[in-house]
């Protein structure tokens, strides 16, 4: 049986960075706006009241979300790429074959193969160059938008919406 869609993705350091930084974009934007407002407020209060110890603690409080949402994904992308390269001794890749009733994931160079059902998809997100399919909240499947064979993106997005109606889409 022939797959309806085929995608090949090379898991380079740049792909991991884009994938890890693009998930949860809306939360990051809201957090950035709130942190910017809070920072301005704290600076004005510090100048007006001249109580700097409270603002030291506030700075520490503000620093944690900045680390968690902006710096940590970059560090995680670097670590994930490094581990993958150490295990495989080359840039890993995978091929995803989309059939009518299931998805087949083939990893290279390990030649591992997994079969997934469309019902397992929890979330589908798009970034500039990637589609990120999430399974079980923490398993990411990365697709390169430029590496589909003979298909346009609208057809693929409509296909996924039809096959995984319970998944949340952020395209």
C-alpha cells in the first residue's frame, strides 16, 4: 500500500532549536508581555520607594520564567542534538509515511520503525519551517515543511484535521 504523504526530516541543531522554541508560543508571548509590565512596574517602584531588597527578590522571581520559557528550550535543543549525534555518529533523520489509517515512522541510521494511530495525536503546531506533532504531551514528531514529496501544505493540514479531530491545531 502506498503512503498518501511522505516526509523526510534531518534532525540538525537548527531543527531542534526551532522545534523547542516554537512550542507553546502563545504562552511565551503572554508571559513576555506580563514580565515586561512587571519589570517596568518594579523599576518605577524601586526608584520611588528606594527599597532594593524587595526588588532583588522580585528580580529572582521574574528570572525563573525567563529561564524556563526562553533559555531552557535552547539548552534542551543543544543537549538533544548532542546526545543524538553521540549515539549515531552522524546527523539523525527520520521518514514519516502517512497512510489512510496510520502513520509509520522510520528512524535513520538506527532503522527503528514505529506505527502510530492518528487518534494518538494530541497537538499539531506549525512553525516557520516545521510541523510539530505531539503525542502524549511530551513526545514530539518533527516534520520539515520543505521535505514533503509532491504535496502542498494545505492538503496535508486538511488531511490531519480530518484524521485527528481531537487534536489541538495551532497552524
